[in-house]
């Protein structure tokens, strides 16, 4: 039996390490390239995000579960999945070329999109889903780190000026190939060679089992993939670059969400199965912890947004400052949505989860298009928040149907402390940002504990059950 804490640390090490390297590469590219070229790169990445989901529908969720339930390396199943994805990848590359060419997409955007699509081939051969299912998170971590390091080194060596923008997707291709090769070698040493071959009947079985989940995942990824594309179409590549710069900073905060899911879902499942009567207490403690921890972090992010953007990207990306401030609301809504999603999955309501997430993603898509047209890059962030808020309402209703949710009154005291912090941050805005941040955070803590906003029993409850 593998230790959950060890697995979580491995996941975090790979995720944090990969994102840290990716963020440094992003910083470098933002400095080397103008906002317009930086926007083109992010448009290409967004298109690749959609293509990868089309080429691997539901694999990351359904086949990871299948790998966890099966013995050995599943050579026949793994071979069918690899050959199916490898057959689909060139077709998607050709389709992408045809669409961007016939659609009149200008250079170099067209070339960058096509070059990014070539990464579908090494991604099709990746076995990361199987290693996750086998709980070999160290292998997954090593693959992600190798991929990020190779990508970063190629960018540093070959992307020196704006005219070399096309080499960025080439570097990304090299990184993906390196990570895929590492997992392939590890699989061969452990299980032998997968049974790769021409087997359309097996492909059809895989697709039939995976497409429903894949559809939900495709729509759910619109939060990260759709805005740069919409902004590039409705506004300009430079606006897409500004928005993407702000979103990259927000992605760092979303590491909290990944950690929360890793910690909370196993505990929630155990309670749903054996101790459902205690589930409201667990939910109350978890929601309180999220509010207490994240409110000062997000308000602090708003305070330091201007200095952070200027320090990391330079004054040319000043437009990213309001984007960062708006998207802090998305971080909080995502965390709350994750708790509700974990509740539905823990109680076996996966159909309700898929329907709500798919419907919510469609709402997000509509909101992003409308708000971007009205308010520009900041509107794209506002559209995401509006869609996530609607999704949260439906998730709360669905979760309440399977487990009584605690009264929202328990959030009143942390909310009061957060309001005091926000008001004090506004009042101290003329001072140095560090003084504003420290002073308002100290006031948040003082107010929170003076009104007993975090009862000791809830702190003890979370420590005993999550840690």
C-alpha cells in the first residue's frame, strides 16, 4: 500500500517544479517578445489544449481509473490506446492546417498554431495516464520535470529575438518528446512492450468508454483555452498576450486547488461511504479553512498586482494588472466549486457532475465571448467569473441533494474580517505596497481571532482528518 502523503508530495513536486520552470520560461518569453508575439504563442497553446483533448477524449480520467483497477501494465489496452491516439494525431494536425489556412489566419499565427499541433504526436504516445493509475507518481513527476527542463533549455538556446517566435513551439515539441520517451523507457523496463497495432475494433471500444467524460473535460478546459483565442479574434494578439500574462500569475495560485483536490477527495469518499452523518461537519471545516486562508492571499494579490506585473513582465504589460485583480475572484470560486465537485464524486453522483460541469462550461464560453466584446481582456476574466458563479449555484444544489450542507452563517465571521482587510487595503493604498499588505493582513488576523472566526475545534478537526 502506497502512502498517500508520499504520493501527494510527488504530485506537488512534479506540478510545482514543472510550473515553476514553465513560469520562468514564460517570464523570459514575455521579456524577449512583444505582447503581440507573446499573445500568438498563447493562442497556439490554447489551440493545442483543445486538440489534445480531441485526440485523447477522456483518457486522462477514465483510463487512469482503469489502470488503477487492473493488474500489470495492460499491454493490450495500452497498445490500443496508443495506436488509436497515434492514428488520430496526424489527422488532427492536417485538419488544423486546413482550418487555419482556409480561414485566412495571418502569419506568423498560422505557422505557430500548426507547429504547436505537431506536439500531438509525442503526446499521443505518452503513458502518463497509466503511471498515474498505478500510483507511480514519481515517474509522472520525473516526466513532467524532464519535459519542462528540455523545453526551457531549447527556448533559452534558440529563442533570442522576436523573429524566432516559431522556434517556441519547436522547443515545446522537444520537451514533450523527452517526457514521453522517459515514460516509455520506464514502462518497457517494468512491463515490457505494449501491444501496439492496427485494431479499429479496440479503438471503437476505447472511444465508446471515454467520449462522455472526454466531452465534459473538453468543455471544462474552456476556462483556460478559450479566452486567448476569443481575444485574438475579437481584439488583437497584443490583447491576448496581456490577458495571458495575467492568467499565468493566477495559475500559480491555482496550485492550491490541485493540492486541495488531492487531500480532500479521498477523505470525502471515506466519509461518504462510512460516516455520511458527519459529512456536514467535514464540509464546514473545509470551507472555513478555504475562506480563512485564501481571502487574505487574494486581497494581497490585488494589492501587489501592479508591482508584480511590472517586476515580472515589465511596463509593456500594464494592462495585465486589472486582469490579475479580476481573476482573483475566479480562484476563490474554483476552490469552492472543487469542494462541491469532490462531494458529488464522493457520493457517486458522477452523472450530475458531468452535466453541471458541461453546462457550466458552455455558460462560461458564452460569457467570455460577450464580456470580451464589451469590456476587452478584463471582460474575458469577468466572463469566467460569471460562468463559474452560475456553476457554483448548481453544484451547491446538487451537493445539497446528497449531503446536507452547513448553513452559510459559518462564513459570516471570516467574511467580516475579509471586508475589514479590503477596506484597510484601500485606505492604505497610498503607502508602499508591502506596508499596505502587511498592515491589512495583520488587521485581518486580529479581527478574525477577536470574533472567533476560526473555532479551535474546526482547526483540530481538519488536522486530524486531512493531515
